C-alpha cells in the first residue's frame, strides 16, 4: 500500500477523453505522464485551450508500446473509440498495467470475456467505467435496496434522454444502452429472465441512418422485479437521466439533476429550472469518484467494485434487445 502519486497514461482526447483529462489533472493523487492522441490538430487544440501546450508529453499511437515499458506508468486510461478497446486493453494488461477503460470494453461478448481472462492471467486490474455506480444519488438508492429499506423490489425504471444529438453509434449498441441495462441488472443482482423491446424513429437525421431514436424495453427478473428502460436519442430540453425504484416499503426517485437547486418564479406563475446540457456536467461528481476508486485499487486501498459480471450481463442483455427488435418477439434468457 502506498500514498505516492499514481503514474498514469491517457489514450484518446475525444469527448470522454477530455472529461478524464480534466479530472486526472485536478487530482492531487495522480501524475499524468503520457497522453496518446493520433490527431495532432485535436491534441494541440485541447492543450492550447487548457494552457497545457508543452507541459504534457503527447505522442502518437505507435508509441504505446514504449509507454507500457515505462515503469512509472501504473495505470492506463483507454478513452479511444470502442472498436479499439479490446486490443489496447489486452496489450496493457499483458504489460502488467492497471487498466481503466471507458465502457464498453467491446460490443462483442467474446472480446469482453477475453479481456477479463487476461486480467486474471496477468494479475492486473481491469476497471470498466460504469460511472453511475459512483453517483451519490444512485448509489444511496442501491445501498437502501441492498439493506432491505425498500422491501421486496417491484419495479426499477431508468430514463435516459440524451442531448446533444450524437450520431457516433447506433442506438442498439452498448455505447448508448449499457448504463441503463447495467443499472437494472445491478439492482436486481441478476440477468433478466425475459426481454422485449419496442422502438420507433421520430428524428430525420436518425431515420436517414436507418436507425431508431426512441426505445422502450421491458425486462422481467427472477426475483419478480420488472425493469423498464426508457431511452430517447435526443432531448430538446436538456440531458435527462432519472431512476425510479419501488418496492413493498416505498419508492425512491432521483430526478434530472438541476444546474442549481434554486427555482426562479415569474409573475405569470411560471418557473424555470434548467438541467444540465450534457453528460460531463451531469456526472462530474461520479467521474471524479470513480477515478478515486481506481486510484485506491492501484494503491491497494480498496478491492475493485466493478466486476466482470457487470460487463458480461450488459452485453448479453443488449444482444437480446437487438434480437427482440429484429424478430418482434419476447426473448428468453432463462437457462
């Protein structure tokens, strides 16, 4: 166990890479040794905007092997496009580095299993970034359920209405649905027995891609709990993430988090309460908390909370969602 700063390398300076860049740099426990970004214009823009030009070592992808040879690098953050995750994760694990990988590890269950097999083989830590496990509101609801505070679970409903409209992945992918699927399985502590989906398209840009933008999923779990997933690819009123958990002893709800808790009332009787514009603002606290957990794991201060089963369950359920949409049938996952 050590309290020295943890040496880190960060791969990727896209949307989520920049989120983690800022959080790493704000930590008193982390030392960012390397940044890997192939797009030099992007890297320069990101660094210039943060007054970091010339202050961080930024290299291209072909230098990744050299970074893995650096004994000061204890952890690697992988924030590159999803289709690159598996190869990068496995290479870093083989080098004995702790790996923080943005979700999902892969869109393919076989690749996910291979990553965790390697983590076990090399004795390295693999953290898939289910950041909502570390959101204070969601976590407090989960702990109340586990303690029996809500009694027998009746229903858990997730709402995810995204903004801005992002066309970087199809709707029926882990990129979009993984958090909600994971939360439903996490609260039930199981895979669902059955999965059925309905979906439609309302947005022209999405229709032009032959995709859907509005999705409802119903799951039934072995404990009798119903799970409802409510997803929309674009919300005109802000980034809307909610969770509702009901049981035999009551119900708890986490609402769309407002920018502040001040409500403004006008003479006409109307009031406005702005919510966040996108995910980096809404989940800033949980991104910071998950990093603290990752650093604790590296330093031997905590056991890894986000388990292999979470990634595997999400992949299995999302494959079932795709199959239900394709066939129009209820999909059974009972063994």
